[in-house]
C-alpha cells in the first residue's frame, strides 16, 4: 500500500518550491533559507528557474540554521506547444548534458529579454540598463525582472499589472525563449539522478495547461510526481490532478512557489506530506538532502 497523499500531515513542514535572487525571487538564497526557518519549515527546496547558482549559499545557510535543504531547480520546457515547468530535485549538478541545456536556456533568456526590452522601448522609456539594475549578478533573467524595471520607472504599478499587460503572452512585446521538450528534460533529470515533478500542472489562470495525454506522456518519460497543492490551482484542478496521480501512481506534492515580495505566495502556504517527501528521497541518487 502506498501512503495516501495527506496534505494535512504537517508533522514535518515541507515546502518544495522556493525561488531566490538566483532567478526571479527577491531574496538571496541565504536570506530565503532564514525566512524558511522563521516560517517554521523543517525542509525547503531551492528551485530557481534553470539554474543551480543558489545551491552553495543556500546550503551554507541551511547547515547553519539547522533546516533541511533539498537542492533543486525549476526547468523551463515546452510540451504541447506551451511552456511547462519541471521541478527537478536532488540531481547531480555536474551532469554535463543537463548543465549544457540549462546554460543554453539561460543564455537565450538574456537575448530574449533584450529583444522584449527593445520592443517595449519603442513605446515606453525603458532600456536594458534599467532591467539589469533589477537583476542580481548571474541570475536567470526572466520577465519578472523586466516587470520590476517597469514598476521602478512608474510605467506600471505592480508586477501583476505588468504580467497582464505589457509582458503578457499575447502582447506584441512578448518574445519566447529557447527551451527543451518536456520529455527531453525529464530524461535528462533522471539521467542526472534527479526526481522530476511537474510544477503547477493545472494552473489554467496562466493559460493553456497540459492535457491528460500530455501528462501521461511525461510520466512515460519518467515523471515522478505532480505538484497538486499550489495556489494557482482551483479545487476542480486539484481533483483532476489527484485522480491522475492515482491512475499513474505518482508522488503528490504541495508547495508555495515563494518569490519573496515579487508575488503574494507565502512560504509554507502549501506543504508536501512527509510520506510523499520520502518517496522523492528514495528515488534520488544525484545529491543528498542536506
Ligand atoms: P519567464 O519565464 O521569463 O517567461 O517569466 C515567467 C515567470 O514569471 C514565471 O515563472 C513566474 O515566476 C513569474 N510570473 C508569472 N506571472 C507573474 C505575476 N503575475 N507576478 C509575478 N511574477 C509572475
Ligand atoms: Zn519564477
Ligand atoms: Fe513555475
Ligand atoms: Fe516557480
């Protein structure tokens, strides 16, 4: 018998989706670990977009603070013509084929952001320098950094408004970036000893979501679980994902997707049960939980 996905078992408070300034969060890896400790988390995962740059400072802070750390990333991939986010846990950060793909995504994210800023700059007074001023050194560049520059310049009042106007997927200023297929990403994560979990697979408020067949295909490639408990999912979407998890015998996770002050999401607002967390750890062979 598999343990049931009981999100109410909060005997250990486990939050498996947290961003830092290594991507588009607003707090540094070390500070976010301290915030997780303050939020009474027992375990947190650092999952910056397409990078492991926050792993070392987060690890140092976690060891000092006495909080469990899962080293991970949120990989941008494409499946069924849409962007799919893949949470990858405990993978070997030196596995060259994965390292190379992540580097390629990060590089193209820079040229993509520059092109978006050029387009926006035709209508609004914004330059690439303004965006750089809102981006930490070496961070994975994303639309949130452009959003912060737009807010700083008084062009829009908030990140949220930026995302529903200038930066929206359907906006004339929008430019896509390079990403690998979901199936390829899943295989690379498994080859690196990591455990792949699809992030917010039912977040329809962000646009189109993966079909049941799309999820089944990624499961066939090696997906281990679904992030079911996420603030961007309606009750109906959770039900659908729980049913799919039962069908495919998947790990069910819950997480905050914390971005510091960049989003309303608060650390620990959704949790992963200890039993489900153990299933992730059992499947991992890349790096250890710290
Ligand atoms: P990008 O990956 O550069 O296309 O930007 C998408 C990222 O922006 C997502 O992964 C989220 O982290 C973030 N994001 C999406 N919508 C919002 C929003 N309304 N407010 C703040 N951040 C957002
Ligand atoms: Zn993000
Ligand atoms: Fe995401
Ligand atoms: Fe995220």
